[in-house]
C-alpha cells in the first residue's frame, strides 16, 4: 500500500503540469532573496505559502525548482528548510529528495506515504536552504532567482498535492545581490632582522576598506631558520579590540617541527561593534620567532594551516568570510651575541619541567659534563650547587619565583659572574 502511494504521489508531482492549467491562488512557492559579496558565500531560503487567500487545505507533497543564472553564482550545498523537520509532530517527511543542477536546485517531498498526514495550510513554511558562492566578473550586480520547472529529466513540475490532486501553485521570484569585495590585505612587514639565539617580532599588517571582526591564517618559515614562539598583541589593532581587552576568542597553534604558527581570532561573539576600523598597513598583531643558530635569509609565507591545525586564510567583514590577499616577506638572520641561553632549560628542549631539575642533579652529582653552566644556574647566584635544582623544583611545584632572565626566551646573562655558556643548542 505504501509503495503504491509513493508511486502515485511521485507520478502526480512529475506530471502535474498536464492536470492543472492555471495557478491556484491558495498556494504559492516563493524564492527568497540573498545578498552577499563577491568571493563570499550566502544562503537563500525557499518557502511554501499554503494558505495565501485563506482557502488553502493541507498539502500532502510538493515539487519545485529554484533556478539562478549560472554566471556569478555556484551552488555549494542544498538542505531541507527549517519547517520540514517540524512536520508530523517532529517526525519530518517520509520522502525528501533534493538535487543540485548547474543552474539550480530541485526538491521533491512527500509528507506521509500512507497519506494520513499532511503539511498544514499555513504560510511562510521554509522548506529549502541553498548556499551559494558568489564569483562574478562584474559587481555590484543583481540576478533573479526564479521558481522553475526546467530542472531534471524529465523536468520536475512546480506542484502541490492537495487531497490526492496535483495543483499548480503560484510562483514568486527572488533575487541575489552580489556586491563588490572590499580590499583586504594581510602582509608581513618587510625589513625585519633577527639574530641567532634571540627572539624577533614580525608585524602582520592589515589593510582593510571596511571594519574587520575576525581572521584566521597560518604563517610558515620555509627555510627553517626561524621557529615561531608566540603572538604579541601589545599596541596592535587586534589588541585594541573590546576597548583594549583584546579579542574574545584567540586560538594559537605552534608546530616547531613544521616551523609554522596558526592563528584564529574573533573580536567578539556577542558585540557587533567589536571590529577593527578602516586602516592601511596597520599592525594587526606581531608574531614572535626565535632564530636558533643558523644565519641566512628566511622566507615567511602565508598558508591555510599549520600541522594538524586548519587555519584557512580568511577575514570576516560585515558577517561575510572573505579570502584576503596575502603577502609574505623575508627576514635576515645574522649572528647574535655569544653566550645566548635560556635559564633553567638544563636539558636544552625549550620546555620547563622536572626533566630540567633531574638534568641539573645529574650534572652536579653524577659528573656529567654540560656545555652551558649559565642554564644550570637557575637562581643566578653565580654558583652551581643543589640550590639550583631546589630553585627549579620550587618554581615548578610550589609556585616559587620563576628563574631570572633570560627565561622563557633566549638571551644573554645580564649578571656578571665567573660561569658562562659555551654552547646552547636550540635544536
């Protein structure tokens, strides 16, 4: 019985144009409108109005197409509208087919194959959502979006099934407005120099014609001379967000092996005015890099991810995600001051943990040689003894003071003493 009903309904939907010659004023298929920017995506909805004149009846099924001009827009995806899952008390529909064609999207639905239930005689039922990507040679431009019966083979009719009768509904067109993409550029500052054994800050500069509320990107050091170590927001446009509180969401991923850093930030998830205003090559943020030991010229390049961290190049403008122009630069790495080291990093792994205290004890009491006595001198008293291991353990486990500079990042010893650092291997 249910298979017979399904065949009847689908047959009625496909062949409906031969049954009713005039559109019924009680029913309407309506294409919405959508506005977006060139190079961005946006969603359009299609609706069923099943009680236009107050004389509508419940509808057991429908079919229609939504067509657009292919130049300027491409369908990314098409899904059921918000009204469909709510039908039949939340059970949805028995049969739903959505097909994407080069020039549009077609939908066929049967509410209940047993014909016991139907969609209510109501208006503004969102039954289809279409996500478009806009890429037009001209802008701004306006394109029509029409309810059509030209998609598929044979073409799918525009039909509503009412009491087992195929009715041709009215059609209402919509439109897509494609605006010009504003200029957005991310670039690393030129002329930055670095020294081996020390950190260097590389400004990322933002040029934007309209306010920016978020961004994501990754930056890679292609020659392997620099290792990213963090992000500095002081005095930058990202740091000035939310009245100087900085972005509400900031995710940083560093892959020292791949020599890259991935960044994603959102000004605010709730405030519309948490944006970076118009600017030209303004410091957006600064990325800290360390130059371990080799001299040369490093190439910085924007990418769409860092290791396992996906960070597609994107800037959020007026709620739309745009792909910015990205321009990398070079950093000249020269020889830094002799004796650079990190205090307390006794095992040279750029981490601070119990392994460093164990390495200090091994050096002090097992006679194992060490190339950088300054790194072992955790309390910077100019002596190498058990107090250094105790100082490290206190810092790590009982909230003791952190080791004196240089700590966290490489540098030279600011305190004159008799011990020194012959070699601090950074890799």
